[in-house]
C-alpha cells in the first residue's frame, strides 16, 4: 500500500514593516519550510522568534491542498504580534513534493 502524499514547500517573507523594526528584521527577510519540517534561514540572517511563533499555526495547513473557497487558500498574510513593529509576512507555496509517510514521524 502506498503511503505517499504531497506537501508544498513554503517561503515566509517579510513584506512590510509599518512601525519600528526592534528585532532587526528588514523587508525581504525570509525563511523556508521544506520537506515537511525543515526550517531554513539564509546564512548570516535571523528570524525573530515572535514573528515565527505568529506564523507557525498556519504552516501545516498552507503546505496542503486546500479548497479554493477555504479562507486560508485565499489569505497569505500574517502579522507579528508586536504592536510597535507591525511586521507583515507573506506565506508562499513553492515546490510541491512527493513524500512518504514511512520516512516521517
């Protein structure tokens, strides 16, 4: 029996900072989520843990096929919870991967 399934790799990019960037992030900073659970941050860069925490609850759903009428299929922006910063991130689907659940936990 096949235990294969598809997931999308994601890129989460800072697209706007409406306030003061107290965490040192800049527009264009990003991280990628690949192969189901691998978080990749470009060499020499960082990603604020509070901004990361605000987007994590949406990542598993965004990796999967969604009905076109699902609100998460239509909405791709998340805001960091720091009210002084107002950092806005966009979640984008990248490569669609075929994975085997026997190779994952």
